[in-house]
C-alpha cells in the first residue's frame, strides 16, 4: 500500500542508473523552485524504502533538486519533501521510471 509522507531530504538518494529523458538545467530548476515557493509542490515525488529511514528516488528528480535548492536558500521549512512511498523492487522502480518518462 502506498503511503504519503514528508521525507527528510537527506534520507533520499538518487540512484546512479536513474532514468532521465531531459537534462537538468540550473535555470529551469530555479524556475521550478520559484513555482514551488509560490504554489507549493503540486505533484509528489515517488520514493521506495531501501533501508531503515532511507529512500531511493523513483520519480521526481527535478522536484527533489528544486526542493534541495530551496533548503539552501530558504532554510528549515524545506527540510522535508512530500512524497509517495511505494514498496517496489529495483527492477520495478526502473520499469516505473521508463513508463513515467515515456508519457
């Protein structure tokens, strides 16, 4: 069953084999962080648990990086990010990344 949680940013790692269709431009991240500041996070990231208090990103790398940017700029309010936590195998996570990035 999926859980909705606020996950500490330092508890989330981005896997080395994370699938990304587009490159991540620093200016685009700044725009996204400004959007999150004004409107909030409209789409949650998806993570999977990988150990006690540790998570691996499945979907939402740009949103996670924008949140980390906000933490650096704005401080404590941005220490955790709303996320959907789903139990899945590494293989299922890759399949999910492919499916999400094909949309």
